[in-house]
């Protein structure tokens, strides 16, 4: 391809509008011809100006207003369907209510934790006696014993020798004694 | 704020079954189906009008008019054809009619250009420079004859393929390429500040 044909086709080449074979031979010519390469740069610069318009933005509310005018003109007495049927709406509200209840019940449980029903002590006297006697408060982190909810006196260093063996401490319990 | 997005180099998209079903509902007078169709196409319609007319309010009016005409004529629309090229054709024709009524240079919306700032770029000097570039591009585009401006905005700004443009403007692919060739040469000359005679000359598309 020569300079004359290249210069003629540059306006289409710059936008990718030439068939592949022609574009290939034009690119080959431009690569070795500084005057044609300069022309290509100038076309690219002016096209970049056009491409800058792609980044424009419409004023806020443009499309809502557009749609409202068309709607009023064509369907003055028809209300748009919301896109959500009433059973969906009911289910959505029920789900929100359930989540709210779950959070409320959970929160109540957490708040009530220090003073639960007294029945636990009467039902489990042996467990209570054994653990209170050996590891007050430490080894029972995951089991709830109402008697231990009150502030405990400091553990005397000698009591530590009466701790149960490590393998009876609940999994994940403290082990840094 | 809504951003315009262009797609490079696509060919003509054929109507899919979902859209055909939607258009059939519109043909039976279903307002919700028409609203759905509008939601899908109103942004691109608006941007085509804006790039042709460079005025936010006029672009909105033209888009509204295009959709109203579409609804009133949809009974005659052949669902085997592309809805979007038909809609954009109506929009471009309305724009060209408007441009011919208004003399060149009077549609430049200088006051409305404040909304063109790119939020992704925080540097005010950079923003101002970009806004200035866009202002200048609009002014140069306004000096082009409508048929050149139409192909240039449809191809380079809105990213339609030459095949799509030939459906939208209602001429052959060769004519679109001829107009595009001529439009890019003219625009480049204007961009470089060269005084050019911009005449709405006849199409010569044999070589394209
Ligand atoms: Zn050369």
C-alpha cells in the first residue's frame, strides 16, 4: 500500500472500520512511513476528542422525568405494576418480623443469663459438688452453673494443685494454668 | 447522575425471544410491557439525542417524543426486525428535523455544561480541562451537516457498528462508511482549527 491510499483510508482505519486485510497492510505501511504515521496520530487526537463525550452525565432525575412524561401522555389512568405481588410483599414482611423476633429473643437470653431458673442446681447436685470443690469457675466455662454466677473469691495458689487432669478440661477451655 | 456507556464494534443484534414477547404485549396495549421496554432503551435514546443536539432539555423532549411515537405506531412494527434500530431511527430523524429548524451554533448548551464533570477525577484543573474539551467538541460537531454528525455520534460516541447505523439512518453500509470517512476528515480539520467549507454534499459511496 502506498502513501496516497494510506492517507485516503486513515479516517476509516482510525475507528477500526477497515476490513482486516486492508487494515493489516495499512498498519504495515504506517510502521515504516513517518509522514503517514504523523497523519495517523492527528486522526487519533481528533477522535480522542469525540470519545471524550462518552464520559458525559445526565442531570439528576433526567430519566425519571422522561418516563413520567411519557407515562402521563400515553397511560393517564393506568398505575404501573409495582413488580412485586402481594404474597411476596407479605412474605417479605414476615421474614423481617422473624429476624426481628430472633434478634429480640436472643438478646433477651443474653441479658437474662446471670439469673436463670433455679431448677438446675437441684437436678445436678453431684456435678456441682465435684466441680466446685476442685476448679471453681475455670473448668466450667461452657457449662452453666447458677451458683458460680456470683463473684468468686480469688483462687489461692495452692488450689491450683487440685485442678483435674488436663484431659478432663472441656475442649477449647483454658489451658494456660 | 447517569453515565453513558458505549460498546465498541458490535454488529447488529437480532431480537431475542424475550423481547419479541414483550413487544407483542405492547402491541396488545400492555402499559407495563411498554414501561419495561422504555427502561431498557431510554438511556441510549437520550444519549443519541443529546450528542446530536447538545442540550439536556431538548434531548429529553426528543426522547419522550420518540417513545410516544413508538407506542402509537407499534401495531405496525414487524417483530422480526430489530426494535432498537427502529426506535433509534425515529430518534435520529427527530433530531435531524430539530437541527434543520435551528440554525447551526444555536443549540450549544453552554450553561448546561456544568454537569459534565467526571466524578472519578478529583483534580479541579483536570476536570475543567476535560469539560473544556467536551465543550469544544460539541461546538465543532454543531458545525457539521446533520447526516455527518449523525454517523459520527452513532459510531464514535455511541459505539454502534456500521451495520447498525445503516439500519438506523436508513441507507446502505457503503453509504454509512462514506459518510463516516467524510465526517472524520471534516471533524479533524475543524479540530485542528482549519477553515473548511462544510457543505451538506451528496453521498459518493462507490469506493466504500
Ligand atoms: Zn506513507
